[in-house]
C-alpha cells in the first residue's frame, strides 16, 4: 500500500507534504510519552525511503525497549540476543552482500553486554550500519545503571548517584570505535531539538550510503531520552540531554574517512 | 569415489561443504581446530563464506544471521565453546531455524583438558540452551560415520527446520582412518520461504523468538513438541551387533561404543551371549529398539566416557525390565577394551548367578 494515499485523508486539492514514510508500518509504538526512540525510528524509516532501500533492507533488532522495532519498520527483520546484533548482522551481510543490513541498539545492548560484538564488527570493517541509541540507562528493565550512565546519575541500581570510585567511568563508544581501522563513518548526534534531529537525519543518510558504497563499518550514535526512568517530564528530559549528556558526549564526527567525504 | 586417509575433523569439514555448506563461522579450540582450518581454505577457494569469529558467542550469532538468510550454515567447537553457544542455540531454536553445530567433546568440567570425552551428553541432549527444546544429536563412531552424519545433519536440519548437533568426541575428531567422501552437491538451492531477503514485492518477514503473550509462547512450544514427536518416531538410529540371542546388552555410543564393540567380540569368542547396541542418534534416543530388546535380555551394561549420563535414557527405555550396570572413564580417559570386557564378564556372571538361583 502506498502510505501517501492513505494520508491524504480525502481532502481534495491538498498536496500531502508530510506523511508516514513507507518504511514505517501503521502500528502504534509502545514507547513512553517523550521517548525519542520513536523519532529515531522515523528518521531511519525516512532515510530508507529516500534512498529507496526498504525492499533490500534487513534490520536486526536488539534486546531493549526497541526490541519490537521489527513491528514498526516495514522491512524484513530479525531479533538478536541481547548485544549480539552486530554478529547476527555479520552473518546476514556475509551471506547477502548486496542487501542493506542495519542494526538498531540501545546503550546497554551495545556498550555493555554487546561490547565485544560491536567492537569486532567495527574492527572487521563489516559492511553494516549501526544505529546506536544512547539514553544513558537501561530502559527496558526499569532504569538500572548502564555503562553509559553519567557520573553521579541516579538510577535504580545507583540510588545515590553513579559512583566512579565503585563503578568506574562511562564509555564513549563512538570515540572508541573511531580508533579502529575498520570503521569508516562514526558520528554522534542528538535528538533533543529540531536542529539536532535534522543533523541526525543527514548522518543516517550518509551512514546508509557508506554501506551502499561498500566503504566499511558505519555507526550513528543518537543521544536519546528516557523520561520514564530518568524520573522527569518529557520536556525536562530534552533539557537533561542538552545540559548533562551533551557535555559528556559531545556531538560530532569521530570518523569520516576520505572515501566517505567523497560520497 | 575411493577411500582416502582422513582425519575426523577434516572429514567433517570436507563433508559439510560437499553437503552444501554455504557459510561457516567458528573459533579455534582443540580438539576441533582442524575443522575450522580446513574450511578456512576450502570455503574461500569455493567462494563461500568463512569467518573466524571473535568468540563462540559471536560465531553462533553469525550462524543465526546466516540461517535467517536461508543458507546452509554451521559452526563447530569443543565443550567450553559449546557452553558459550547456549544462548544463541536457544534463540535459533526459538526462531525455528535450521543449522548444524559440531561439538568435538573434550575433558571437563572447566577448562578440563583436550582429551576425548563424552562429558557433554547432558548438555547436547538436554540443555543445549534455556527453554523447552532439544536438538537432534548425532554421535559418530568412526571417520566414515562422521562424514555420513555430517551430510545427514544438513538434510535433517532442512527437513525439520531444526537444530542438529554432531556430538563427536575428541578421538573421532583427531584420529585418521580410511573413509570415503561424498560427491560435491550442486550448490544451487533457492532461498526457503522464511528467509529474510528484503521485502521486495511481498510483505515484510520477521524472524523472532519473542512471543509476549504466554498463550502464544505456549502455542509455539506445542509446535516444537509436536515436531519433536515426529522426530522421535521417525529418526531413531542405532547400530546393533549380535543382539538376537544376547542375554547381556552393552550400550555405548561414539568412541565408547566402538571400544565396546571390540569387547563384545571378545566376549562372544569366549562364548558369552552378549550383544551391542550403539546409539547413532542420542536424541532421539533409540528407545523403541532398546525397550523391545529389554523383553529378551537379562542385563544391560552402559559404557561411556563420562559418569554415566546416558544411563538415565537407558533406564527409561529399559523400564525396569533388566538390571543396568555402568562402566565409564572420565576426564578424558578412554577406556580400554579389556576394561570393558571385564565389566561385561562381571555383568554376565551376575546374570548367570541369577539363573542359578532360579
Ligand atoms: C542475556 C540477557 N541479559 C539481560 C537481559 C535483560 N535486559 C533486557 S533489556 C536490557 C537493557 C536494555 O537497555 P538498553 O540497551 O540501554 O536499551 P533501552 O531499553 O534503554 O532502549 C536488559 C539488561 C536480557 N534480555 N538478556
Ligand atoms: S522506558 Fe525509557 S527508553 Fe523505554 S520506552 Fe520508556 S522512555 Fe523510552
């Protein structure tokens, strides 16, 4: 079904200027109010539409709040064990090198339990694209400390604030993966305001183009909200990203190879 | 085709690619490594997928991904590595995907050693991962059987869309024997209807092991159990030797089964009525044949290279109709034929003693 048709809503003579991307299903998401997972989904879907990739895309879902992304993205998909999406994506991409293989992973999934899989996929220069949604907390399990939680951050497993003395320091994964020769495109963007969302969208397009051109591993980290587990309102959550996450996780381009610049 | 002198691990690797293996992912571990090494060369020569993964955890998830692509895929490992694959195996089972996993078992628990063992019997037949599922498990006792079972493994995996484990012990992996390899199968195989190939001209497909509603999950479990029921009724395989007039039945698989064969031969030459049943499938366990024989026999001796893990299955199949004794060596020690023979003689004597009493 062409989703544009369904959204004209019978208003004659009106041109549809903003509709549901074809790469998004009509399913209502289960995300909490103010959660930016939904925005991230929409950006990925728009990018798949714009590049005409939907019908050749295979998506690997994570374990985390976005586990059901395979019900929202209108493409072939599978659901990996917690943290193993890059390994699964490797198995798919190696056996179908002409397809577009993407993973979508939270920070617990990618930085904690799946640190090894993401690290080696990047080091191998696996031709996959990773969308890394960093909300500095374990959303799905109810707000425990993640390896990305900020020093002093209150979580359900660090009630009086994350102590670096006891739990060490947050990991900046984009910076880490940028060090590896296999990575081609690694950037961090944020979803806390419109300007940053637009930049994120551009980078998502670029990351997918990197894969299409066979230039190596690409990842877009997206700073995201979890108002529910941060214990604040959706609006406050956007401000929290700006005030607390941005200083620790600066948005920017951490790896853009010459070949990628030439795209 | 003629026989060639082949090492078990190499034979399994070569048989796998001739059976149509399209993508292999693995991690080095003794006594399995030659399998990976052989494929690193041959798969690349043939333009197929070979990748040395960063861990067994990654390897099994790469297999999971390749199985989503609908290709014939495999990994291999030995005991500690097989332990690491359990999560992935469970997800593969929970997604109804076929694949083949080779476990060339070594001494354990822990790092144990690199000597031949059958210590993973419980793990491969019962707890290959969390949740209610069991893989089909094939146990070769020679290099030739390792080859034949590898081909069979891929066919069974495809036939049932099910996980198949080849449980070989370190001796099968390491020893060299003359054996015959199969012809190379044509590799053109169209993608199965569940494969993720991009939703072009069709609705999207999703492969997932997640069923949020308990009833849905139960329905999925019932489907697995029904399939296992069919597998139990159609796929029990075993080898038997001189069971017709046997009073004592020796049961052993893999290397232990082969040693037991030699011991049974010696016992026969001494005039003892002893027969051998060597399970070739550990799951489904050849329970039908064993319970049939249980009517006729007066005793059972189980021989294994572990603490007696198969005894439970034998006991269930025999159903109390005959006394069961066990002889096993652990930790990578391979029993000698005379040790088994003296255990046969002892078990036989107990049977005769019972007869005398009667
Ligand atoms: C092997 C395993 N360990 C733990 C869990 C429980 N678990 C589910 S989601 C999750 C954390 C997810 O957090 P994150 O990746 O940050 O994603 P978010 O929910 O915040 O989007 C955990 C620990 C699991 N499903 N599997
Ligand atoms: S718990 Fe957090 S990450 Fe999960 S849906 Fe709610 S707001 Fe989003």
